[in-house]
C-alpha cells in the first residue's frame, strides 16, 4: 500500500510543533511564521520501508548522523 507523503508531512509537522509547544520551546506566533515559509524544513519520504523492527531501529546513515550532530550544537535563544 502507498502513503500520501504530503499528508504524512502535514501530520508530522503538526506533531513536532505540538511537542515543541508542550515543552514551551516555541510559541504559536513563531509557528505561524514558519508555516508561511515556502520551505519549512519538514519533509517526509515513505518510499523506503523497514521490513522488521530491527531495520526500523537501525541508526541513520552517516550523512544523516552528521546533520543530527550539527543540530545538537545549535543553541536555542529564547526571545525576550
């Protein structure tokens, strides 16, 4: 069966923003601004699927790991 990547992306975006709101790391005004951007940074690709739990839990490829390491170095600056 195939998935609608656009719909999955909207769902994922909403879930991430709800998580950030719940942790008080972002506010609704900023979410609204981000959603107006042409490219919000959210993307979903459902063409590759894990066949079992072991595959689903394997670490991301090295390129993705580098991206995650860069994000860990970012600091959140709370607006005053």
